[in-house]
């Protein structure tokens, strides 16, 4: 994260020169606004502590709403609400067995995002 306290006068650009070749290369590679908007929305899902806990739990085991509610100390309704958001963004999938609905991660992408995130904030943390 950007931190102004780590900035000193040596780290500030004061050249007044525009490096057009650099700007043009980056402009050409820049995703369109809609793609960046969609990416921002993806990351917003990770900005909620409850959703993170649900995703972490589901990265360990397939679970039903009741199990998640007990694990997280929340109501089934609150868990279901969060699962709906995660399902709509294709983070989780479900399978119904009788009256029980089991949730799991859609694929390995979410687990990889967790791993990369923890590697970034804790360089010596190993995630299984």
C-alpha cells in the first residue's frame, strides 16, 4: 500500500518531462474501463471480513450453511446472504443432497488469490 511516511524528496519526481514512449506503451496495454470496473468489483468481494471467512472455510472443506453459521457464529440467514453474493460472482458453487445444500469453491482461483495475498503480507507464511 502507498505510504506517504516512506516518501522523501529523493523519491518524488520533479523532472517536468513527459516520457511519451512509456505513456504510449502503458496506454496501449491498459485494460478498458469496463474491465477495470469488473476487476474492482471482484476485489470488493474480498473487502468483507465475513465473505473472506466463508471463502477460507470453503477452501478447506465443502460445507453447508448450518456448518458455516456455527463456525462463524452467525445466523443461517446472514451466511446465506453472503453466499448468494459469492455465488453470483462465480466464487462458490452448490450441490443439493436431499434437503442439505453443500457449498464449495468453484475452482482453484480463489484459493490462489488467498495464497498470493498471504504471501504478499506475510512472506514467511505457508498456506496449504
